């Protein structure tokens, strides 16, 4: 009879010969909002390539001035963090010059070029 590669378990649901381990530990729940917020996406526009990251309301802790409308982005307001991916002095310089935008200000900014 061929050998089975399945782990052997006893009636209690744990591995035989082990003291619990990974079979008895609860799996932590995945926070989708937190997972999505840290990923930057690339956007191309007539004025260059931009990296855009979503800042959730939960993570927004400081006050910023939006360059699109020159009003404050208050703590607890979801917004975007934007930096140039095609900066003249490289990606590090573009990241150092990142700006916080209202979501609507950033999306309406591209309509100026049409």
C-alpha cells in the first residue's frame, strides 16, 4: 500500500505526538482595510508617472494642506498620499516631496489636461 503524506491526527484534532502547535492556535483575522491601505498604485498622467497610496481615516493622524484646493485635511479624514515616480532627481527625491491630497481634488486634477 502506498505511503500517505497526510498528517496523522488523533480524535481531539491535534497531531499525534505534539503538544498542540500550529493545529490548535487560532488563525488571526485579516484586516482588509489595513492590507489595502499600504499598497501604492502607479498612475500615469500628462505631467508624469505618480505613485498613489490610500490613507484610511483610521490611519490619518495629522493635519495636512491639500495642494489641489489649499484647504486642510483634518485628522480622521481619508485621503491620498501622492509622490512622483518620474522625478528628475530619482525616486528617492520624488518620495521626499510627497503630498497629501483630498481624493476628489486628485481625481479632478487630471481633467485640466483634456
